[in-house]
C-alpha cells in the first residue's frame, strides 16, 4: 500500500544520493512526500542524504512549508 510505496521511494532516493544521482534523489524524495512521507529532522541527519546537501532542489525540499 501507500506505506510501502513511500518507504520504497525514500530508500531509492537514499541510494541515488549515495551513487551521486542528486537530481534523481531529490525527485524521488518529492515523490515519496507526495505519497505521504513526512518531513523531519531525519532529512538533516540521514548520512545517506549528505551527498545532496547544498543541492538547490534538496534545499528547497527541506525548507519549511507554510
């Protein structure tokens, strides 16, 4: 169901980030969020996402939404 989909997308994003596919990683995180993945401090501390820190799309994704 949706829970498995958002987890799958989030893990695909992590793998993409580690492999250096920054744009793909950001796109997958956005899709995971659309599927119900929440924001949180995990975005700042997840070592798998460290390679995309500073990526404009990732910074926009992490920016607090109103």
